[in-house]
C-alpha cells in the first residue's frame, strides 16, 4: 500500500510539474452554435488545467471578427458574443498569453467551431388553414409546425412560438407552443377582445402586445393597452402585466422592447414618445414622433421619424443625432431599418416619385456619409410592405405584394394582400438568396404595418 501511495504521489507530482512547465491547456470547450446565430449573448466557455490570471479582451482574437466580452473565473474563460453570429461560418477563437495563477510560462489557447445554416419560421395564409412553417433559406424543406383556420400573427423566441389566432367573430386567442409546434397551451388575456402588435424581446421568453376590449364603447374599456407576459412558465397561470405610466394618452399606437433592458419605448395616440421601465420608475419623455422605425438588436439607439426628419435617439442618455441623408438621386426615404452591431449603416426603402406616381422603389444600404448601395429593387407593379434584417445583419427580408392592383387584401385584423412573397437578400453581395411564400419571417421584431 505504501508503495502504491508513493507511486501515485510521484505521478501526481510529475503531472503537476508538467502542467506548470507547459502552461495552461484547454481541457474542455462548451459552445452552442445554434444559439449563437439566433440571439445575442451566447457564450463560449473554455476550461483549462490551471486557475488563471484574469484574461484581458486584448488577448482574445476572433476570426471572422465578432463583438464580445470576456471574463475569467478559476480555471474557466468565458467569452460572450454580444451580437448574433453569422450562420454557416467557421469561427476560430485564439486567446494569447494565458497565464496560470501559480506562475510558469504563458500559453496560447485556440479553439474552433462551426455555426449551422440559419433556420427560420414563416406564416402562410390561405385555403382552409393558415400554417406556420419552419424552413431553411431555400424553402425547399419547409416543415409545417402549427396550423389553424385563422392565424393573425406570431413571434418566435429561443424556445417558444407565440401565435395569435382568432375565432369566427375575430376574437383573439394567444397560443404558446414549443418551437416544434407541440405542447400547445393558451395564455390568459386581459379579457375578451383583440390582440395586435405582437412582439418578442431580444432575449429571453418575454412577449408583449396591445389589447382592445371587444365591447369597448362610450362606457370605456381597454383600448390599445400594452401588456407583457412570460412564456417560460409552463403553468401559464399568471395574468398578463399591463404597462402603465402617468400622464399623456395611455393608448399605444406603436412600441418596441429596448434590447438588454426591462424598458419599452412607446408611441402614444397623442404622438408622445415615452421610455417606460417595466419595473417602475419615472417615465422619460422624448418629445413627439410620427413613427418608431426600430431599435437594432444589441443596441440602445432607436430610429424615429419626427416631424423634422429622421433621428437616432440614444435611449441610455436621451441624446439624439440626425441620420445621414441618402443620395437624393436614389429617391425619398420611406422607412429605415437599423443594422445590429453597425450604428453607421442602415437599410432604407427609397422611392422616386412624380407627383402621386411612384416611379421606382428600391432598398439600399446607406452609410454614415450618405453613400447609397442598392441591394433590392421592386417592380413598379409590385408593392413593398415590410423590411427586416436577420439577427447577424447578414440578410434582409423584403415582403412584397406582387401585382398590387389585382391583389386584394384579406379580411384579417392585420390585413395583407392575398398573395405575398418574402425576398431574402444577402446584404454583403446584394444577391437574392431565395423567394419564400408567406410573411412574418421570424427575424422580424414586429409585424407589417397595414
């Protein structure tokens, strides 16, 4: 027994000495590439052979480049990707000068992983049933995951689908399923009425919507009141939380979750723009506005249309700056979509008009100096309804109604032309990746505005 103990001690001492001489080495790496392309905040955790000196961000190099933060705890290095990663991409993470707390030589740790092809959800109306499909960008292997005679709208979170359906009278039901369309359950609503403007938070399982009582009249009732609810509780016993604030018109015309916070940006029926915290506190008045064009994922900067033009408002400081003016020859700006991780570039819908006649409509990437790079054009016979970008900003989706004159709108609460197409464009090259039937591709943070 003494001999065995001595031998084990000798081996252990030799291993410890070898580890010290070689410097820290990686023993395990944990990363979820699928989560990395779908949402901000995914993590890569590298476990090493030694407790480590704190790693500085300057020691970390990621190829292709990605925004990140880094933390060190004991034998682990955590790298948090602050924005979604690109799909179908090989990533290499190199950490230079990794030093053990016990001293010894520094080491370089290098790990690689590959992200999968992007997968999305899309809604197709028509026929006896409306259907939400799960699909890749080519649309060739689309799988139906949820059907109902009347689907108004839906949103996808990292773990759930939230679906607004309606009965024959148009009364709304809010259904929650997993991402495979299974385990369906109803979320309680504030009453019998209509759900509109469904949105999901950038992270987590939080959704929000506006609600109007079916029996609203001169006697009062809820009208375009904003509610939030969590999808994480499988029991779904809690009533939704109404977001209330003092002063002004409580009816909400449009709204957005502010990424990475518990705040919501509201545009009231009285055109007042207000920043409200869901956890309480004084609301912040941001003046008046005409529209909220959006807030990019991972950003606190909102793009807003004021009477005097388009501005970007930093919601952390309330400071604002005018947006660059696009090349006048490209046309007048109709809408702006922010690009995650790039405050200097936006995707804009530009139209050239002659009186009341639209001569051309196109989408372009516009940089901080106003330089305009066209990425998508719309036939004069078609109508561009909605624009949104993928989580990593690699793709844009443009919702188009072909042959607009002969394409009547349906009778839904969220009315859309009976025939719609979603064009997916690679923003780097301007090439069309695919054309999908349907709308509401799950990159979109809000529904088309009728």
